[in-house]
C-alpha cells in the first residue's frame, strides 16, 4: 500500500545536526513532492519546507533557511531532512508528508520521528 | 503565534454539528482555494480530511465538509461521533516566503 516510513528516534546535543529519512513505497516516488512538518510536544503543526523528488529542488520556510536541507535518493525511494545547529527548541516529532495536487494538501504522512535535543 | 487563527477548543454532543473556523488574510486563505483540514488523534500522524477548501479525499466520511468566505475557512462536522474527538488543523498556501502556513489547532471534545 502507499506509505512513508521514517527512521527512528534520535537524541542529539545542542549544536549538532540530525538527518531524518523517509522511505516511500506503493507509488511512483518522483511524482509527488515531499514536505516536512514538525510538532513540538503539545503544540501545533509547523511546516518546514518541501522537496521535489524528480528535480531535487527544494523550498524552505523562512524560519529554517540556512539550517535545513532536504534531499533525496531516487534509487532507494528515500527523502531526507537534515537540520543543523540544533537547539532545545528543535525538540519535536518530525513528519514527512506527500503533497497531492494543491500546495497545502498532504495526503500520506510518515509515522513521525522524535528528535530530542538535550545536553 | 500561528499564521492562521483557530479556536483553541470546541465541543458538541453526539449527533450534533459543530463548525471550526480558520481565519487568515488575503495573502493566504482569502487569496487562494488551497485550504486543507487535518484530523489528528493523540500520538498519531495527521490525516487529510478536506483539501482545496471543499474536497474530501476518498474514504473520508461525508459528515465532514469545508467552506470559505473571505479570509475565513470553516470545517463542519455533522452527526458528531465519539471517534471525531481529536485535534483539527487547517493549513493554506500563502504568497509570503513561508509558502505553507498552519493554524494553531482546535481540540474537539465530544461530550
């Protein structure tokens, strides 16, 4: 079936980087943009950016410009989100999500990856 | 502070209807028919229930409906059921550099 499966939980120290993976199955990977959305505990959803798996082009929310990089490896149908210079406020569950049609419509979501930033 | 404004909470009894609002500006909600709604149960990933203001994905109950007037979009849930108790989020495309903005979320309690 169509699904996105993410990598496991991570614990990082302040200042470090984290790279989360998102493996697609059940559909043609290059056809749909992959978005990344995060959610701090007890908080709302925050859009981080999107990446076109076919071209590799990406666009990021201004808040994360310079700290986030979204890439992909089409041979293994996997998208990646790397966030650098981590701080405690980056502790959150990070989701990848497939965009369908409209720019803000995300129909398939990964299960989420908890990233904890702590000294 | 979220870019789109939603009420923090709403409640209703089984069988009733409720409406959740999502207020933005002419740069997002009011400027494009690109509003989506998501349902999120505790510990789960969000689920798309409405896209492009009024459209329901396949498999989503027709008890969920969306609309928009000016800078405010709305999600209506009719015939409330206990399983509807969840958090609901709107989002929209925006012409700002942020590109996609979410509302702060609304907690629905079924009494």
